[in-house]
C-alpha cells in the first residue's frame, strides 16, 4: 500500500462543510431525497445528487479502467441522510455530494491506510472532489466530496471528459465497451424516460445495440462505425445524440486526441 506522503499534497484555500452556502439547499436532517438518483458505474451502484450523476459515473468508470482499481459493491456508497460522526453537523453525504470508495480498504482511522492508486486522487480533485485522506485530524481516504457550487459542475464535467478522451486506446475494443456501458448506466438515470416512464428508452436501446456490436468488432474503429449507425437510427434528443457521438465515435475517428490536462 502507498505511504501517505506518496499521495498528492492537500490543496490550500479550500473551504469545507459549505454545501448549503454553496447553493445545494438543505442537508441533514432535512434531506432532499427527491434530488437523489442512482448511478451504476465501475461495477458499483451509488446514490448522489442528480446534478452530479454524470460526473460521478465518469469518475467511477475512470477509477476502474484508467487506474485498474477494483471497486467493491458492498464497500462503496454515496448518499446517506445523517450527521457527521459524533456531531450535530450535517454530513456531505446527506446532500448526496460525497462518495466513499472501498471503505474496508481505505478506512477512517489513524494510522493512515489506503490502497487507492496515487493517480486517483488528482483525477477526482481536478473534477471538484476533495479527498478525505487530506483531513488533518483523522484521515478518511475512502471519502471524496464535491466542494464547489452547482454552477461549477459543467466545467468539472468538461474536465472529466477531457481526462477520459485523452485515455485513448483505439486497438482495444474492451475500453470502448467500458465507455459504452458506462454511458448507458449514467444516461438511464437522467434521460427522457426517467421523467416520462411511458416513453421508450431509445437511447438505452441504441447503446445496448452498440455494445453488442463492440463485442463482435475486430477493433474500436469498426465499433465506432457501428455506434454512428446506431445513433442515426435511434430517435434521440439532440443532447443525448451529442453525448453519444462525443463519448463513443469521436474518440476513434481521424482527429487527434486532446492533450492531457496540465
């Protein structure tokens, strides 16, 4: 396991425990359960704020695929309507702004203990999540909490997309499958059938078809072509179509991948 000093140093000037002041409304004991959605990604299920669903799904998938870290379904979670331990202050979990990864391997304790790959921490931080391993009193390395405002989510989502698009592996259809399946999982929480249950989930059907084609594809380029054809055939709203094309097709076409973020 890495030593604590092997991880990224704590960033300065970060204000913690300001979810309500940052515009997220009330937390414990008046939790906003109607704003919590389930995200399935990285082999686990977590509940988070609706505004963070796509961002969290990207980061969970990237933690597994880019850093080769296995998330454990029974040791990973998000939303929990409770206070901070041994206090009367609301936990960030009560807003759905925090995620805990593999709590038995990354326990809230002294001395510090964690098996998280060192690259996971800057990835989550660059996308707005403060790491509990930086706590000065008692480290909580399982814990990642979003410490910015709802208005900051789009720029962190763009950052996450840049990180993943730069992880380019055109010769490996398995990476394409991971991205497609992650897209399917995250979109199912927010696409049109979530608010209109009688409407067919045409995005889901299209991405399922792409995933099936990817499994048979000799390489990612063929799978991307299948993705383009499925996207054209599906009746998708413009935002969903843009997401599908950006995440699946553009990655393996002629253009060069974006440079990794500084």
